[in-house]
């Protein structure tokens, strides 16, 4: 049975500074 | 800015999938709670949880089974858009899995899911110690 790491379920949204 | 998340539906969203938390504990994907993500991120050396508020949901121009979800991310309220399959589930704080088309999510993945709406606050990840 494959085991997946918790962070693969969460989208990675890198905030970009709009200075 | 625009972030592309996986456009095919990943296998780990299928009901019954085994997920390993940062402390090693195993849980089924449908049993995950907000605290599981928060505690895992606290243990993590490089990832941190950010709050991403849904600001807008639109149908995609390119294909009808895709949606464009615009988020306001983190304390700086950075605008990030993602294009996803309408059944792609996001985890909403205190609520659980939600998608643009929960009926499809439940049909395809058997994952219990509610409707993602404007104003929902989703769990997302960013890197710790960016500077």
C-alpha cells in the first residue's frame, strides 16, 4: 500500500511580494 | 502571479489513501483534520502553513472541466491564481475537503467534500525562512 507524505496534499502557494 | 498545481488528479485524494504526518503517524485522507496539517507544519523544518482565502472562482477558458481559483495568500495577501480540475480538493480550515464541484469529487474519489466558496480559508504551504 503506498504511503503519501502529508505535504503532497496541500497546494504550494508561494506568495509573491508586490512592492 | 500564477501557480500550476497538478492537472491530473493525484492518487492520494482517493478515499482510503494512507497519509503519513510529519510525526510518522498514518491516517486515511478522509480522516485528516486541520490540526494534522498545522502540527505537521510545526515539525517541518522547511514548510509553513499559510492561510489562503478564496477571492474568486471562475470557469477556465481553456477547458470546461477546469476552474481558476484566485487566492489571497498569507499576511501580505499576495494574489495567487491556480488552474485546477473542478474536482480537485482543497482543505478548508476547520471544515475539511472542499472543491469547485464536490459532486464530481465524491463521484470520482469517494472523498467526502463540500463546495469551495468565495471567502473560504484554505490551507496552503510556503517555505520557511525565505530571506
